[in-house]
C-alpha cells in the first residue's frame, strides 16, 4: 500500500462583490476498499455563511454552503493523507443505470461505426474493455482548447482531439454500446497538477479503474474524489451567486508519496 499526501485547491476571483453565493463541492475522497482516506482538513474562505456535509445519490461526499454577505473571492482547500492499494480494483456491483447512455455519452453515427470497426473479439469483460480503451487512445490526440465541459463524446470524437474528460466520455460510450456497466471517475493523480478523469468498469463483483488518456489501469498514484454516469454528475465545484461581475477560476492539486 502506498501512503500519499494530497492537496487540492480551487479559487474564484470575482471582478466585483458577489452575494447570495450557494455552492456544492465534490472534493472529499471516500474510502472504498482500494483507497483508505484519513479525515482531511478543509479550509473555506470567506468563513462567513453556513457550510454542511451531505451525500449525493452516487455516494459522493458533498460540501455545501451558502454565503449571504458580499465577497470578492472564494477559496476551498482540502489537504489529507490516503492509503492506496497498488490496484485498479474496488469491490462493488453496478446499478442498471450504469449501462445506459447519457446526453454526454450517446453514440452517434461516427462512434457507432468506430465501435463496429473495433468490436472486441474477447469474451471476458476485462479484455473487451482493454481493447476498447486502446482503440480510444490510438484514435485521439490530447489537446487543450478544442472541447469544453458540455462537449459530447460524439463531438469530441469527431474533432479527434480533447482532454481526459473527452477520452473518458468516448470510452464510456463504447463500453455502453458493448453492454459493459461503467462510470465516470474524477480525482487526483501523480504529476497531474489538476484534476484528472478516468473510467471504472464493472465485471459483476468489482469496479476496475482504467485510464484511456494513458491507455492503462489506474494504480497507486490515483486518488478518486467522486464518480457518476458522466462529468455532469460529478463536477468538482458548482455554484450560483448574485452579482453582475465576471469570475476567474484557478485549480491546483498536488499528490506526493510519503
């Protein structure tokens, strides 16, 4: 087992004072059999307002809050330690909805044709997923600025370029076309400097993490923060506020072995 120290921080700088700021954060990893999380330390600035914890329907930890007083910036920072098995597996079964397409993962004409060209020959679920993961890796070029958080799998595949979120959505689309239960995972990874996305498949008794951006299984360097059907189920930060100004968001993360 690896012992990791992790740190995640998100900042919002507003061009003018904002109020009535309501937010939901998915930045607290949970223990799941592959990772064991010590209670992390959290800092939220400004300190005014109400903050509470909750859980969503996927089992992710939520930090929710409401700040009524005017403020020109918002910061959330979490720091903690994790014990990570050098494994891609965590126990659990998949609910039926993990087989279904979502708006972000539906297969259009191009992805459907790509699946037929790369239909796995193996009978084993894990081997079928490996073949589809490699196909995604070979078909895409990692490049920022070509896609956004609302880009669908079909759109990203048509462009042929994207980031880890796009790789994950395309992989999810192919897996669901193949009938393999799967979910989107978001978290932290060595040498990343920001959040990273990958996919977990289910073989009937366990979840198996696979990273299509690097064409590999996840290992001891990955800390999962949250999961869902696609990105829309697990954004790290989401909020609304009252005001007419613009905002600039910066995100940073660090994972080191201890």
